[in-house]
C-alpha cells in the first residue's frame, strides 16, 4: 500500500514531494506483519518505484543513491530482526508445547501392554499448531467384570478442558470397579462432569461461561472372557474393528448426546450395545482429531483405509504406523490433538500363555474386592 501511495505521488503533479524516506521505511513496516519473504517483496517494490521514477524524471543523483542505500540497509536489518523474533517465538512455543504435552501425559496414564484377554496400546498426539493442552482422554482398567476402556474428547482447550477431562477420568477409574452396568459407569462420569462444571474457574476471566457450556464425547467399552465387546457411545466417533483385513465401524443404533448435554435427551440414558469381537480382531477407539485431520489439499484422513494397509504387528507398532501415516497425510501439521487406543482380542491359548507370564503382577481389581 505504501509503495503504491509513493508511486501515485511520483506520477502526479506533486512528484516534487520527496518519497525516498517513505519507501525506505517500507521494509521495516512490512516486518511488523510479514516474514522475510514479505519484507523482501516490499523492499523490491520500493526499489522498483525508486528506479522507475528516477528514470522517468531524470533525477538520478546523490539523493536517489542515498535512498537506495537506506532501503538496502533497512531491508537487511528488518530481515535479521524478523528472523531473530521468529526464532525466539518458535523456541518459546516449543517449550510451552513440551510442558503442555508433559502435563497431558501426567493426566493420561500409560496403557498396559496386556490386560486380561487383550493386548493393547495407547497414543496421544499433541497438535502442532498451538501450545494449549487439549482435552483428549483415554484409560483402560482390568476389573472383575472384564477389561474396561474409555476414550473421550472435551470441547475446548487449555486448563479448563483438562479439569473436565480429569473429572471424567477420575469418575471412570472409580466406577468401573463396582458398577456392573456400563451405562451406570457412564452416568457416574456425567455426574462428575456436572459437579466440576459447577465449580467456578480461576484460570482466567471469562473462562466460567465456556467452562459451564463444555461437554465431553465419550466411548466406554468392555471386553470380557466371551468373544463380545460391549460399547456405550455418547456422541463420540464410532470405534473401528479390523477383522481379517477389513474395517467395520461400530455405529450406535441410537444417537445419544455427549456428557453434559443430558437435557437434550428424549430417550433413556443409553444402553449397552454388543458386537462380535473374535480372537485376532482389533478394536480402535479414537478421537475426532484423527479422522478430521486434513491434508494440504483439505482432504480428511482416511482412517479405515490406513488401518487396512498396516501389516500385522504388535498394537504399539500398529499405532506408530498409523501415526506415521497421519503425519504424512497432514504434512507434519496436526491441527488438533488426537488420541488412539488399540485393543486386540487374544485367543484362548494366547490368553493362557500371557496369563502365565503375568501371574505375578497384582491385578487392579484386587484393590476393589467383590461385594
């Protein structure tokens, strides 16, 4: 804009007005909102205007050369300062992101490699385009009812989202050991969410309103000794089952709202839905940060196709390969946090062999005896 303004002056009857100082300041002003490429483009435009107008008006002389020298010096200084500021901001952002990811991992416990009749792996992926902690959550626990899992996603970012995620996880970790009905486990999580939302936020002004309106989408699943997986879905993307090289989505028969939006429910608080889960089947619970990840061409990540393309391997390796595919699809820029929990059903022989090697490890349900 400044370059065009100077060009208009030079080509008008008011060309006697000296525009050299204005053009020399162009790179410095461009550095306020642009990177090195923008600064150099602005400098090139200012230089072109200076040369063209000096040629048209036959005004080549010491003043023009001084203006060009000033323009060169300001351009070099602006690029150097811009690079230094960008480097510093990136270092600060990387440091805050590392702290945020570390805090997230404290909230999300490491998933055991094996629980009961399944082997599993979990993965949390921090967004690349921000440093705020996300509200993705997952957990798995072995209980007297079977292996129970939860994957969820809190609406929002930052510490308020972490508070809600911690409340839901805390309720889940307690309820799974004494509630035999998965729906009741989900109800405990919903009650904990409502209690936490009622507590005023002290994070920052204006957080209370967002905190009170937040909700959580969750999937709660259970795998016991029979070859069935039980699922309760509250507004979450359906889990995927990989069976004999093909992926099937376990879509709920009834759409239910997320936790925190119970006032919109016209049906009962949900029901447990059963799906076949045979030995060798793999169940993937995930958040929408995976399926909504976009490529530079704005295409969504094809998660089912990516699962089918992964060759047989351990659950941890399976998730790592999905991670690599996700990074490749997005060009290394994940716009939202993502969490994945992969569960593989063992056959009876593998189950007995694995149980023999882990029989000396205390089971979590020993802390909560039946009755």
